[in-house]
C-alpha cells in the first residue's frame, strides 16, 4: 500500500509499505480522510517523542476493510472513526483513569504507524461507527475534539468566567465553541489573522484582538482585574509568557497548545503564589473520544466549516515542510 513515511526529522517520502493485516481483536480500516495536526508537524521536525521511521496520522476516518479474529462488532464496509490512544490498561495511571499518562503510552501516528496511508490497523475496542449523515471529513475531526473535551474537563470552567484565548486556529476555534457552551461570560480571542478572528466572532467570541494590539486593548486600563481563565492554543513560548500577564486573581491557566519538547518559559513565582493562580496542562485524550463523538453527532459543536483544504498524500509532504498559510485552519488529506 501507499503511505507517507517520515524517515527522520525533516525527511518524508511516499513509498510502498506492507498492508497492515489485522491481528486478533483488531480491524484494518481503509482510510478516507486524515487531519494534519500540529503534532504531525512537530514529529516531522523531530520535536516530539516519536521513533523513526514512522507513518504519522492520528485524526482519521474510513471504512472497515478487514476484521481480525474475535471481532464481532464490525463488518466490512462499516463507516468508522477511531480513538488513536494505545493505553496499556495495566499500569497505575491506567487503573486510576489517567490513561493519557500511561507508563507505556502510545498512539497511532505518534509511537506506531498511523493513518497517512491507504490502510491502518486499529484495536477494535477503539473504533466507533459513524452515522450516514456524518461526513468522513467531520468524523476525522473527532480526535481533535476529544483533545478539547479533555482540556475542558481539566479546566473545570465556572459559569460566568471571563476567558482569554490565544490562538484562533482550528483548535482555538473548537475551544471557542466549547467555552461558550460551558458558560463563559466573555470570550476574548487573540490571533495574528483577521480572518480567523472574524470566524471567532461568528462562533462565540465576544471580542477579538490582533496580536500586535494586545497591550493596547487588554491592558490594565481596560481589564484592571485581568481574566479568570487564560488559554494558550498556539504552543509558541513567547505567546505563553505574554499570556501570563493577563491572569487575574485566582485565575486558571490552561496550556493546550503543543510546544517543542525542549521549550522553556518564565513565570513569576511570586505572582503564582500571591495571586492564587492555577496552572493546568492538557495532554491529548483521556477517555474523551466517545463524549466528543456524541457532542459532534448531536451538533453541539460544528466542525465542517473549519476544514480549509484537502490535499493528496504527495501534497502533504510540502505542507509539512512549510511555510504554511497562516489563514488556513484544518488541513486534511483525502485518500
């Protein structure tokens, strides 16, 4: 089968690789759509914990092509998507509902071959059938939404909280809808793209600010007490350090964006102590794929409008290499 393979950092090729025949309790999925995630870019650049060579891709949908022994729930032709998480289920963290911190953590497209290929094999327990009225492109977007659901579970937003979000990309746009649904009073969004900010206003932001105007529009004169919640969805260290400046007393900070593994930022420890701040991380998915699926299926959040472009496998290599159009939101590969 044809697959996109990252051979080593900054080196990706399209090549023929063996078909992934399912073992017992597995299925092989014929891939239809694959989302390109920021993590895939980090893997391409050698900034993540992935081994090489690797077929990336962890946001995907398709149809069941073959079922392994003992699989009764699925049949050939079923329309599906899948949670890429590979938790061991036996370590202390798995047994205490912290699977995303599994001592043997793995994920399709991160630690083992993923879905930027014609076929991918998946544990059957991770697979969900999708309804006929759900597009393959939308189904491939459920994994990112599951990351947002985990972030929201970690954040525990309170009704009436004033939220400041840095980053109005595809993940930021999902966060905007989610914090609105969860009861935020204000949702102020910062980005470098006016087009993305315009979309943010349409889907739940109450105010938007271009990055170069942050100090002018969000300073102490306009917001003397800062914000109750500050979220970074950029993964850019300089933006993260700036974000801390807008946290009010007892504020919560959510690090949602993925930074390079060796990145560092500076935080004022006196303010952390004196202002009763809470700093929160949100790593991938933690048994949140099914809740995200239900949220999308019932139309509580909308995703299709966030897909800016579809590429071939071959075109995806140039996309990974960059530069990337800052006005693009989600880019998917269509097989």
